[in-house]
C-alpha cells in the first residue's frame, strides 16, 4: 500500500492539515456523546481554535455548515477522515519495542482512527520472539521483509538515538515514505519522505520554561549585567 497522499497536493494549507486532527478528536468526542450537530463556535472551542479559522479550514474541505444549524457531526467526521486518509486501513510497524514501543503497541486508539499495528521489530534477542498485543516481535535483520510482507505504510521509530538514522535509511530503501520518530535525534531524509518528530523531553522543557515564568524567574540579564 502506498503512503498517504498529501492534502497540500490538493491545495489545502499545511496549517489547516495540522488542525484537522484537532477537529476530528473533538468531533469523535461529540459523536460518542450522541451530539448530532455542532455550531462552528462550539466546535472551535472544543478544538482550541477561533471559529473564523475553523470555518476557513473546513471550507477547504467543501464543508460550510448550515446557518442556524451548524455542522452535522457524523458527516464532518467522515469528511475530515477521508481528507486525512483515515477511511482506509494503514498498516504500521513499530521498530524498537522497549517501554515506549510496548506502550504504543498496546494503545487501543489506533484501530478506531484508521491505523493497524501490523508488525513489531527489535534488535534485542531477549525481546525477539515475545508476543505483545497479539503480535510476535520480529528481528531487526528481517525488517525489510517484514515491511513488504505486512504491507507497512508507516513506520514508528522508538529506537535509541544511535540506531534511528540507520533504521530510517533501511525503511526508506524499501519504499516507506512516512515515519513517526520518537528517537531523540533529527533524521536526515530526502524530499518526498515525511517525518513527524515526537520529542517528549522537548515538550517537558517547554512546560518547565512556562512554569518558571509563572513563578517569576529567572530574571533576564540586561546590558551584560
């Protein structure tokens, strides 16, 4: 299966693409509560954006809502899911089955969002052969064969930093162009390969900065003092 096509190829701005999952998450919550229609103001509040921006984003999908009624929740879920490529089944391989990899493998939210963990791969002989979330952990030497055999479209890297680039190069060599990187390293990839970086330590450092500011310090040096 080929990698997801880019909404930007159809004229949708990257900033809009980045917000579509926020709308989808809010809409899923509404659907689970039995909400049939939602106003742009309420959906924008639930997603954490302003309503004018939301209406413009949704207009790129051809969805304009109905004055006095708003948006039909189920149909909007379908529209956004289709635009994001979530109406089909994307096979995911997780490379690196340490604590983080295991947690990702056991996460139940992938299936309901259009993703299926199809393969687990690791280099540790103590881990290879284990069964996690119903899947057998396969050896890193079999990586390319596993990707082809399981029809993997997206690879999640949960490896140590030192191994990430080599694994990245190997998965790209067999045609994978969509990578979610949890390893604390910046990957070098050519044009046409999409890497999404998730660095938990950076997010924590940003929160620490804001906590420090709320506490009133530290003072910035002025004129070299």
